[in-house]
C-alpha cells in the first residue's frame, strides 16, 4: 500500500514539492518585447494559492485533497518592477482572486482559487504586464490601440486562398486551402474558419486580441471546432495583415481537447 501511494503522488515530484507546496519552473518562449505574459494552469480541489515570481511558480494547498501544476508558460520572467499589470481568470468553475499585486509585492503575484464542488477542477489564468509606461489598460482589458492600423477600420473581414497545414498530436493532419478571418477591434474577438481537405469551414478557432504590433495581431486561442465538434483550447494565435486588409499569414500553437497542435497558413 505504501508503494502504491508513492506512485500516486509521483507526478508532483516532477516539479518539486516541500512543506505542502509544489513548485514549477516556467516554460519561456519568446523575449516578450515591451509586454510580458504568463499563463498558469493548475488543478485544485477546494482551496489553494498560486504564487508566481520571476520564472518560477509555487502552489499552496490550503484545503481539500490536494492541488498541483499542469503548466506555467511565459514569454519572459515576471520582473520585480513593471509599469502596468493585469490579472485575468480564464477557465474554471470556481472563483479566482488576485490577493497580491506584484507591483506592491516586489514582483510576486499571488492568486487564490476557491473551488466550490467536490472533485478536482482545472483552472487557467493569465498574468500580463508592461515594462514601459505607455498606454493605459482600457476598461475591457484591450491594450492595442496604438498598434492598430487605421486603414483596417474597426472590423476586418477577409476570405482568401493559400496553403497551409494543421497537425495535432495523436495523428490528425489536415491541409488548409482557404481561410475566413473576422476580427472586431471593439470587442477584441477573433474568429478564423478554414477550408481543409475535410471540407469547407471544417476547422475553426476563436480567440481574443492581446496586442497588435507591426501589422501582426496577437491573440489568445480560446476554443476550437473540428467539423462542428467544439472543444476547449488554449494557445497563441498570430495573424499578419497588410494595409490593404489582406491576411498574409496565420500561425497558431497550443492545445485543443488536451492535445498539442500546430497550425501554419500563408496566402
């Protein structure tokens, strides 16, 4: 029985565990530029606090059967000093609360998660910051007005042909022939539908704009659909757009229905 118990908790040892806490080192991709972001995904059954500082995270189980890390993805380590900061709860059935702002906590952010039901639940949240003082977060959390090309108008609606591909861990590979892209500047919503070898608009992803820079719209992936079957998804979406409102390229990476995927398309 003792040996079986060790096998049950062993996934936590991949991150390091001591004193009721579990630690993880962030996966760093990109240099962040003037913006920084970390996406944390954890599993909680009752109450836990998630602590993030620099490129490391810890989770403290306060009540319940245990809490653990799923992932911590950042485009740069979170700095001790920052000009702007925001917290956004993305997914999970309970309440997520920022209980320590890193600007007043010497670069340490603390998020409390209260899970209302029995059994474990996965929670996802974003921490975002700006290194300089330019541009204020607006009331809807959109922070891209300075990078939005006025020639695009407030909405982009584009359909065009090109070549690309989608690959998902586990064997799904599709050829992409055409895309239908809809972007709403005011709401921040993004929708991309794709014609593949499985049919017209067979594959689609939706997301929300995070920033715009040098003709590229950067968005979070929020959901995906394959021939009408909708699944939860997360990841990054980059859409390159010319001044003529023509979509030049799209690339995405992340996970859908629990499996990693990669997508590339060019006109």
